[in-house]
C-alpha cells in the first residue's frame, strides 16, 4: 500500500495536470479539492507546502487566497 505522502503527491499531480496551461491556480480551491478527492489526513499546512512545491516545478503560480 502506498504511503500517505505518495497518495497526496499523486492527487496533486493529477490536479496540476488538469490545470495545464493555467498560469495561476487558487490555493483555497485546490486545497479544498485535494482534501475531498484524496481522503488523506494531512494538515492543511502540509498540503499547502506540497502544492506550492509541485506547482513551482511545473512553472505555475499559486494565489494565496486563503
């Protein structure tokens, strides 16, 4: 069974892939969607950190609209 970190990274990768071509994504909307889809119990702060890290690698900006 994959660990929790791998599951959330996969969910973030899918989310970012769906938003390919979008310059800026909403942190609030993304976190809400990831919590609903992943079912993984991470703190919001951990989820935000992973989202920012992975979005940066893809050249996307995240609007800090919490």
